[in-house]
C-alpha cells in the first residue's frame, strides 16, 4: 500500500512539473516584467563559463553606442537583442542581433 502511494505521488509531481513553461523562455518572450526578465536572462548568461564575469550594469550602455537606430540605442531589455526560437524537434536556438546585422537589415529595406 505504501509503495503504491509513493509511486502515485512521484508520478503526480512529475506530471505537474511538465506543465510549467521554462522561466527563461517566458523572460525571452516578454511574458514577465522587464526587470524580472533581465534578472533571469543575466543569471542564465552568467551560468556559462564564457559569461561568468558578465557585468549587466555596463553591458547595455556600452551596446547602445554600437547600434545605429532604435530600439537598440535606447532599450533597457536584454530580449531586444537576444532572441530564442525552437525548431520542430524542440531544440532551442538562441540568437543575438549584432550591430552589423541590424545595420545590414536597415540597408536592405
């Protein structure tokens, strides 16, 4: 009886966690307040060995100077330049809109 109850509890808890959307996706899709989104995105970036010393306080102002138009020159949200998509198999594809890409898009229009 106790084993059956334990199995039921584990299955129930696992099924509930499957319904929750990834918090990083919510942040990147703008489904959270801007401050909370930035906090989650920065924590994700800093979890990587390449970006562990990332300083969010200096990043945005420094990046503003590299772009040639709004919203990139005035944004306060990470998700303006940092995007996420998902392919058919559920693999996440993260992308950064670099200044050269933004400038190229402007010229091709």
